[in-house]
């Protein structure tokens, strides 16, 4: 008797898991791998119904955050964009392409929390309960440029200053962090 009940429970669980799969994923994400802090940011991706059941809803919300690596999710700045679902039915295998959400997104402090290594995190959400797979891709944000100083080099007087690739002027090598590329006398060097 216990064996029959166990087989029946396993059958019911297997049947409902197989027939009621509503899963949506983010696929085909494209964006630059490096951006200037204040420059616009272009982004595109597909929202795909990878489950085997249609989702009945009028729109899907795309949640996007560009956050520093190892940052706390509570501190993320989240952008949300709504995309209507044609005829209110998102069938299995259907996809919605989302690109240039604000033609493109505006860079700077309203988009990036800080310069350096960041992650682009995208996850969809619906009014109805749906399992979602998010997307996480790397992005390097170059700090806002400082003013570029003109460097005049003569044969008789070697340069007294060092310049990094962003044009920042340094008086001595100790001010430049290790691993940075700098320019002296018109040649590039790597600080070790």
C-alpha cells in the first residue's frame, strides 16, 4: 500500500513539474565592454520564454542595474523599463527584443555607482508568478577625464612630470599606483 502511494506522489510531482514550467530568461545581451563614465550606454537583450507554458500578462518589466563587483544588492540603483506583450500572451519560445531603452541610456552618476569594474545585471519580472533567470555581464567604466595638460619636451630639458593615459599630471613616480601605465619623455611605461 505504501509503495503505491509513493509511486502516485512521485507521478503527480513529475506531472506538475513538467506541465507547469513558466521560466523566462535573458539572452543575447550586447553592450560595450568598456565605457567612459559620462558617455551614453547602449544596451540590448532578448527576454525569452524558455518554459513550456504560456504566460498571460500584459507587459514584462526589465530591471537593470550596473553595480560594482562585490557591492551589496540593497545599494543597487535599479532602472526599470516596461515592454508590452503582444496580445497579452507570452508563449513558449516567444521572445521580446529590447534595445536602446532611452536611446541610449544616459551615463554618469545616474547610471554608474562608480568607475572601475562593474556588472550589468538584468532580470525580468511579471505580475504573475514566473521563474526567471537573470543575466550578469562584465563592464569596465573609465573614470571621467581630467583636463589634459600639454606636455612640451625639448632636447635640452627632460620632462619633469609624468602623465597617465587620462592626462593627469604627476610630480614623481610614487604618486602613480602600481600596474598603471604612464608617459614620460614621450614613451609609455608600466609602473611595477
